[in-house]
C-alpha cells in the first residue's frame, strides 16, 4: 500500500482546490475532463471515478457521429 500524498489546498475562484498528482491521475485513468464523485465527512474526503448508468451514457450518444460513407452501391441496393 502506498503512502498518502500530502497536498496543499489552494484558492480557485470562490472555491478551494487540490491538484491531483500526474502519477496518481495516470494510475486512476483520469485526464482533463474526467468526471469524479466526491463525498466527505468531518475527517475525510473520498474521491472516486464516476460510474455512469446506461441511461446517462445513452443520453450522450449521437448516432449521427457514427455514420460512415460506404461509397456507391454495387448491386441493387437502395440507398
């Protein structure tokens, strides 16, 4: 088990922020734009990679992005 990192809390606008070290981000598969879940208590903050429901994933799906040009028909296909 690795040792916890000691990080400085910094001001970011009206909020507070903590930077995630690159090695930890790579280990967790996080990159800019990744979504996380955060929860806390008086003594701890827990950050986990967000898990999406099927409905949430389908809401972001656009079938038009998947269209492909297969070229002209070669037989009696109707395009």
